[in-house]
């Protein structure tokens, strides 16, 4: 390694242990197959605890009952959460009926969780049901390859059924990018499908890689034997809707259309939101503009960005290993130049684009082809039958008659897409009868979101999903008291600083610090292009509501025309704008 090589700037430190386990995993096989036969534990042993993530699963348990089980001298009730690979979030009614049945019959909680990664999760799958689960998904034409672990994860795409021809093109690119960057190892098929072909990937056409991209490993030419230094996230975005929150992602393709046709993409790299409380080496940041590429270079560009991060990313310190830190360390111009060298062309200047918002358009909209599309608000993405509100049953009944498709959004909602006029009234009737449509839901509630957090997430420091509904009630009351019942602000809650709830792109964000305590952030914007700033640390819900009540009263009295709360918070001096992370983020 020469002094001019950007990798020379890395600290002289031993590799993180994850690098060892990936290198010794035999291309993600490990001893998972043998571990499945171990009756002594409901979990996974040694390296397999980490390796199952590359197969789309996390080992979890119900933290609400840990103490009770431990008092009975029982092990934690170990199980897995599985996240499906679903590029662009599109799924057929037949597939939906299949996942509904599995969730009902084979999970501890019976729910389907829509995630802001534009896919669904099963929670509470016991060890004996794990292999049947993968085979069930495969029979439906689905899989969970690379939805977790140090790889490119589920590729998001703007859920835009109105301009359907443009969305169709963008969605096809989301699928192509996902397939191009998938691990090539046969480990998934060998472990879970007994070596059978994967229904969801068996017809893929391999696209040749530029030589400069190849890792030198025949099995994994893009990702390499040790895969990526850290997780990697990609989106395809159709302006003016930033519903995928592009700045939360490593690699973003912003669709550019001319005369109604997709001509290429602006490329933005290096977004990300995870951090660690008090660790100034970690920080959220927005993605940087690299330039424009035509359609003929999209896959080469994607592979080039991934390969630069593969080769230059920090493999010693996982907290400082994401793409944004690599760009900060080597310099933006150096990173761009290397991507251009590897993809075999230069970026063109960025073409004009603008984002106006990012929330889903709840309710009915009619597309350019005359079909109707119904976006259902699903609070926190949790589909479960509750007394008086059988949401999961309602979606199942819609799936039984729907002839179009479903689209999962990056805001944890569900679109019933492609509904003919003749079927519109029946689908709305089912939705209303099962609580999937409610005229009492406020715009504020529709623009609020939380991660899963307790009781299943092992990283959670505080509540999020279970906290937000009653917290939203209080915010609704404050908004109404100030004459803002028809307004909204982007509100998000994270159970920890890992960023899954995307609080670091909200106008008001809460990040869990301990049970019942949160850090309060403010000053993002409605478009999702600005990081909020810490206002107060380690405070309780009553303290938070008291502060927000004062803010909203000022916003109602002093705001300019159409001024969102985040912009008001910066203009009025509640917080200063975060313009240059990490320096002023931690200031």
C-alpha cells in the first residue's frame, strides 16, 4: 500500500472480528445447517449468530418476559425476525395471502410488520420453523437474501402509482440494481432450499462487470470474500417525492425524465443516519451529489460505488465503516474520481431536480392509465388484528378480490394499486369495516413514524412503536389547541441511535437514551434534506411535551406562509441549522 493510496489513511489497527468471521464463513455458509439441528438452544451459536443476518434474519427474544423466564431458570425465548427482499416494495395479492398465512400459523405474534425499508418482516419465528419459512417464501417467488448484514440491502423505489409509466421504469431499475449487487454465493439455496433454484432469482441475466470493479474473487466478484465493511443501502427516487428519504442511504439514483421518458439518474452517495450517543466519530450526514449517468451506465455506476467502498472502507472500526465516513476520510473528489475510473466514464453535470415533500398521499388517487390507487395509513406498519380493528384480516380480504398489486411504502404504509372503477367501492367498504380507513386520522399522525424497538429489538434503549400512538394523541391535542389541526410536522421516534426510525431526518425527532427517556432533536425539514440538531438530552415524555407545546404555539403565531416547523425552528433560532457534519452536529 502506497502513501497515495487512500487506504493508507486508515488507522493502524487490527481488523474487526466481523472481518474474520466473514472470511472464514465459506461464503456465508458457516455451520448454520448443523446449528439448525442443535436442540439445546433456540438460537444460533458462535459466528452463526452474525451470519444468519446475511440470510435476512436477526436473532431476538421478547424482552418483556426475560426476567420472568430467568426467574424460572429458563433460557430467553429465542426466535428470529426475518426481513424479505422486495425491491421497490411491490408484491402480488397471491404472495400477500401466502405471507399472511405463514404469519398467522407460524409466528409467535401473528403480525406482519411493514418496514421503512419498503418490505415486510416476520417477528417471532422459532427455530423449527426457520427452514420451512424460507421454503415457503421461495414457493411464493420471494427470498430474504441480503436484507441484512454487510451487503447491499433491499433497494427502495419511490411508490408513485400515479405516473405509472415512469414508475414502472424506475421500479425495473430498482430490481436490476438489487440483482446486480446480490451476493453470488449459493449458501442461501444450499442451507434453506436444499440446493434448489431460487424462484425469485433463477431467471436473472448476469450483466458483465467492468474489470476495475471485480474483487479478484471468482465466487463474489462484486462483494469479495469478506463482503462489505458495513451495511449498504440504495434507493431509486422519482422527484418531487422523496418518500424513500434518500439522505438516509449510501447510494441514490434520482430519476431524470425528459418528455415523459426516463433518460438517466443523478447519483448521490454517502447518506446515513446511525450514530452512537456521545461518540463524536459517528454522526448522521446527507448524501453528496456525484453527477448524472445515462441508463447505459447505471449498473456499472452502482457496482463501482460499492467496490470503492468495499476496498477503501474501514474494516477495523465498524462504528466508522459506512460509506459517508470513507468519503470524509479520503475526500469527496478522490472518491468520485475512483468511481469514474472503475465505471469507465465521467459523470455528467447534475441535472435539475427538486423535492417538495416525502409523505404518502393517503386515500384514493387516479393514475395516468385511469386505474385507482388506495394508500392505506398503517400506524407504525404493524398489521395485526386488534379488538374493533382487525387490520390484518382486512388486508387479507382485499387481497382475496384485488386484481392489481400491493405496494409497500418507505413510510410503512400500504398501497392497493391498480384498482378498476368497478371494484373501488367494494375495496373501500372492506377497508373501512376493518379499520384500515378512518376519517379521524390527522395529517400529523400520517406523518409520524417509529421503529420497532421494545420488546423485540435487542438494541432498543427506549420504547418507540408502542410509545408513538399515545404520544401522537398528545401532539394532536396540542396542534388542535393552536388551530393547526389540519397541519403537520414530520415527527419520528427511534428506540436507540441506530437510525431505523429515521429521526435524524425529521422536523422533531426523539432518540431513546434509556427507558422513558429520549434526546430531543429539531430543525430538519419537510423535504428530508436537512439533519436536525440536538435540543435537549435525556428528558422524559412530560418534559418533551412541555417543550413541544411551546414550540407549536410559537409556530402557530409567528410562522410565515406555508412554513414548515423545521424551517421555522431554524429561522426563529430554536436551533441552528446543521450545515457541516460532524463539526456542527456535535457542537
